[in-house]
C-alpha cells in the first residue's frame, strides 16, 4: 500500500502559475480552429467545451491564467478557409518548457499548414524582439 502511494506522488503533474492563450481572429485570419487541447487540464479554456465541438463552432480565441496543471502537450486542429484543407498537430511540451514557468505565457499561432508555439517570458527582453506599434513608430519604422 505504501509503495502505491509513493508511485502516485511521483506521477503528479505540477500545478504552476502560468497562462495559455491563442487568438485566431487576429493572428491566424485565414484559419478556423476546429479543436485544441492544452495538456490534460480540465481548466475552462484549456480545451473547447463538448457542446462547441458537437456544434462544430469552436471559439476562435481563448486565454486562461492562474494556477493550473502544466501541460505536457498541445494539440491543435484547424482548417484553412481559402482551401478547406484540414490540419492537426500535437507538440510535445514536456522537455521544451523551463523548470520555472511561473508567470510565463504559452501562445499558439497558426499560419497556413504550420503551427507555431511561443513561450513568452514575464521579464522584458532588451532589445525587445516584439516591439509594439508605438515603439516601432518611435524608432522611425
């Protein structure tokens, strides 16, 4: 009995304070998200509700933050509107995320047949690899 308790403790997925998000309306305009799943979390927003999947109308944006299970993988299924081609991809996150993910954001963007997954740090990067429009204007671009 003790051995089973220890084994159960060893397999617990860590709960971390982080975010998961996507916004296909802005980032992936020729794409319709058909399904997605961030890890095995049952946290609202980590995957579409069953009624949305049954209706075929999945929200094209989601953002969740707080203490939640750290996802081992990210699954996304999408359709390119202009060609009606359907793609799906599962990205293994287990060995790609830092040991301390507190405050980080995981964001995905789909461009055509390609899924991109980004880990956004809470620390400001200098120089900023993703300047805002205001920053670009100040730099003269």
